């Protein structure tokens, strides 16, 4: 038995990201249609990738991926004047951390969630799960595109 | 009959008894006080009487001496006589007071010792002995006519000689009476002191006994409370009392709030609380059931089977666990004096049981589905099924690609939704003819979630998240069947040498027949399937494509829209079983003609006009200007259906849209003939390539 994610499970995370953009920049992000990330498909990762790994009742990962330019713009909108890699990574890490908290509340106590980690896209490899494909949900903000990749299935 | 309640002090009986003793002792002391004051008053009166006796005796002696002198001097004697009379009467009065014997024990004095009383009596006798001779001498003197000196001298002599003795005896009597009074006062004081000590001891006993008892009771209550708290904290079930006025009691187990996902407040109306955490229907059912439980005439054992709250799904939102939370309620009547005064409510978390039960049911259903799938696939050429699965996979991948590429501008999303719906509907028809029911069901679910999006001009990206999820499920189902078909293909290829190759056209028609019968069964209709076709060694590609994509749609439409239910057919003089017929014919000029015929209710242009207006596709003016052919042509528009509600086989308005696309793809022409309550024919013609 491999019960798949329900739409509301995915919407929990998209709403979290939309809320983050709105709260931190005052401007909402637009969600594009979600699709399945097929094996051998295009590399999705951008320069900055914040990943949380999930264990327990569900197995897999949730990753927020954004290009540098988008994050720089977010820093600018937030009134920051320092545009180092560290500050860019902080934003992705913060979003991943928020996703982790939301996942814990939504899926309950049976979910094990790792500390958010920043990944270097050059060494990231796509590890498919046995029974399902990952969902990719693109976000448009100021002409930039970020991506949320949800790859979970019941343990 | 009701009996009067018996007066019973219960555990306070001892306390009441001791307080009664205390009051009795106090009352006794008060009585003794009153009695003592009377005794003192009496004793004082007697002591005074003894003093008066002494004074009267001296006054008499003095008055006699004065009378003697007056007699001797010849003076007037009346004054002296009056004094003698006064003194005598004073003495006699005092004597009478003292001699008045108290009657009975109380009159004599409760505490008067008999010996002392005897002495006083003897003293009074001695005084009387001393006094009587004097009185005998004095009495005649009070009469003036018989008064003479000799009588006076004799009386003086008697009084003088006895005066000292009489005075001494009266003094002694006074002293005796004082001693007696002192004795009695002292005894009374002793009794009072004893009574007060007794009362005080009684008071102390009451205080200490009951302080000890209250302390023990408090300790027992504290222990009981502590144990109760431990039980309430430790027990996994939710426990609380439901009062007669349907409010929640103050004592409840700690797990209750956790089970409900919110706090159940003391005094809160249980029905309102239940309405918040579960469906309104369950709350209503619970309210009625609880009303019955409070009826004292109804025994709980009779009602247990009727409990509507044995499996309740709690509303999400506050739940702490993954998935649904199910709880079970049990109610136990608490009776006092044969009245149901409260209900003990036990709440159990049965989520795991329900989940396991459902998983088991799902597993059984899946196993049955997989067997049905296997049997269904075995009825068809595995290569045909494999070909369909490949087509399905490619189509689904195309849908995925479109979801990925579509730009969120203009009408791109609504157009994409319509394209997805048409693709799915075509696949559903093919899956149905090949008995792939699980794929049919997944596609049906997919279509269900697209239905609300269709007809909307504004669709946003997040509206399509459910589409991606449904696509994932559908791909998983296709992959599952691919594995099965692949194994069957391996098995069949190993035995292909033993088999004669069947006629491919008749094999396909056989599949369509089975599909038609399945649709009719699902829609509770009765149909007969006929096919007229030439023997072909190879199916022309146009016919193969139409058979695969268009014919299932037309068959479904014929059964869903055309063929009437059996009873309806019988009332209009038709056979109870409807007819579906496929005719394939080669014309002399090489044109291939395929006709799908049904003997149902036919297409009614006037009915379609009504539906077009009712669904808002056209205005009444528009339909008035349209010809019957134009009205019937609307059936091929995406999203239009004459059915009010979609089911597994029809009602989405995509079937004829798929037929139209297929005819366009294979360069076919379509002609429709129909007569109301008689038949409908879809005649498709394909020119030779």
C-alpha cells in the first residue's frame, strides 16, 4: 500500500511559501501549475537550495530552490544592504525551516524532520523514491522563478 | 407509595448524643442554681426568724418588768400590755416560721443532712419548753380586767429566770441554721463545680473526637482525591460525567482534551461541544440517544446496540495525528433511587482500529480489483492492452508536459483543463473496452475534480495542484497494469506457436460487446449487442483508430442517453432489452462505413433546446433561430451534456467531442439519423487512403 499525497498536503507548503513572500516583501508570489518531475527531466535546482529530509510516517524530502537574483531582490525589498552568499542562503534556510515547522504541524507527531540544510546544486543528485514521482511547483515573483519540490510517500 | 424519610443522623449520631449530654448537664447546673437560690432565701428567712425570736424574748422580759413597775406605782399599764402582746406575738410568729416543717425531701432540702435537721428540731423543742411556761404566765396579763400585781410578779419572775436561757437557745438556733446554710451552699458549689467540669470534659471530648474524625476524614478524602487525580491523569480513555441537563461535569480524565483536540469546558452543553468536533448528523443522533438514556424505564443493555457514536470521525483542524481521528463513545447510566441522575461517558481513540480495518478493506478491495483486472486483461489480446497502456502513458506524459510548460496568462489554464478533460475521456472509453476498470475509476475521479474548473474563466496555478496529484495516481495505476500485462505477454509469447491468430476485427468487436454489457449493467439497463462486419485479415488504420477512440464513446452515449430503462421500454411497447448494433461495411468505391445503431429514445431537438437554455449555453432567442441540425451539432461541443448529473459513463459532455476529434484525425465524415422513441444512428464514412 502506497497512499499518495493528497492535494491539501501539497497546498500546506505552497501556502507557507506564498505567506513568506507576502510577509517579508509585501508582494505575493504567483503559483504556477504543479507537475510531476520525471526521471531524466531537466535539472531543477537553482543556486540556492534549502532541503529538509523527512522520516517516520513519510519518507522523502521537501526542497525550496531559488536563483540568486530572486533572493537578492528579496533582500533588497527587506531593506538589507548586505548581499553575501551567506545572506542569500539564510533566506532559503529560513523558508526551509518554516516548511519544516508547517510539515510537523500538518502531518503530526509521527513525522521525523531533519534540520534544514543548504545544498550545493553541483553535487545534488536526484534520488527517486520507489513508488511515486516528485511534485514540482514553480513560483513566480518579480519575473523570477523559484521551485518547491515535494517528494514524499508513506513509509 | 412513597414513605416518609426516616430521621437518621447517620455518621453524626455520636455528635448529636454528646451535644445532648452537654446540654443536659448545662440544664442540670441551671436547675441546681435556681434551687440553691431558693434554699439560700429560705435559710436566710429562718436565720432571721431565730434572730426575731431572740429579740422578742428580750423585748417581752423588758415589757414585763415595766408593767410590774407601773402596777406597783399605780401608773397606767396599757402601753406595757401592748408591748407585752407585740413581743409575744413576734415570738410566736418566729416560732411558727421555724416550726413549719418542710414536706418531703425537696421541701426539707435536697442536700440537708438529716442529723443537722434533727438538731434544729430538737433545739426548737427546747425553745418551746422554755417558752411555754412563760407564755402561760403572760397570756392572762393581756386581759386588763383580771390583771393584778401577783400575776405580773409571777410572770416577771418566770420571764427573768428563763430569759437568759431562751436568748441563748435562740442564739444557738441561729448558729445552727447558719451552719446548715453554709453546709448546703458548700455542697451546691461542689455539685456545680463537678457539673461544670463534667460539661467542660464533655465539650473537650466532642472537640477532640470530632477534630480527630474530621482530620481522618480529610486525610481519607485527600488520599481519595489524589488517587482519583492519578487515575484521571493516567487513564487513556476520555472520561467525564454528563449531567441530566446535558452539561459536562467538572471531573474528567486528562486525555479527554487531547482526544478531542480542544478543551471541553465544565458546564458546557454537550450537544454544542459535540457539534463543533464532529458532524452535525452525529451530534443530532447523539442528542436523541442521550435523551433515551436518561429515561429511567429503559435499561442500558437494551440501548447499547443502538449507540450511534460507536465510530465517529472528528473534524480536522485541531487533530494532532496524521490522517483522520476516530473516537468511540460509551455511555453508562448512573442510577440513584432508580432514577438516572447522570451518564458516565467514556471516549476511546479507535483511529488505529479504524485505520487498520480500512486498510484491510482496501487491501481486500485491491486484491479483488487486481484479480478482476487480471481476468479482464486475460479476456483481451495482451498486445492490444499493452498498446493502450503505452498510448495512455504517452498521453499522460503529454498532459504533464503541458502542465509544466503552460504560461499563466490569458485563457491558457481553462483551455488546458478542457484539453486534459478530452484526453482523459478518450482514454476512459478505451480503458473501458479493455476492461481496465481501475484506470476507468481513476480517470473518473480525475474528471470529477476537473468538472468545477470547467466553465471558469479564471483559473490559478494552485487550482491545478489536485490535477497533478490525480495525474500521479493515474500514472501509478497504468504502471501497475503494465507490469501485469508485461508478464502475460511473456507467457503468451512463449506459447504463440500453439495458437491460431484470431480475427483482429472480431476480437475488437468482442471487446466492445463486453464493454457495452458492462456499461449497461452499471447503469442498470438491459441491452443486446449485435455486430455485422466482414472478415478482415487486417483492420484498416482508420477503423482501428475509430474503434479504439470513438466507438466506446458512442456506445456509452447510446446506452446512457438512448436506451431507456426496461420498464419504460415496456410501457411504450418496446422489448425490455435494448439493441446496440455495429455495422461495418465495405462500399463498392472502397469507402468504409461504420454505423452505430441503438433503438432507444432518439435525439429530441426540442429537448436539447430546453437544455441549452437551461444550462446557459444559449439564449431562448438563439435557440429559436437555430435549425434542428445546428441544435444537434451542439452535442459535439466540449462540456455540453443533456444529462443533469455526471456518472461513471456519461454526463461530462466530452464523449462526442472526442468522437469529433477522432473523425478529424482519421479524416472521417459523420451523419446522424434519429427518430424519437425509435432509434439513433451514427454513420461514419472513411474514404480509401
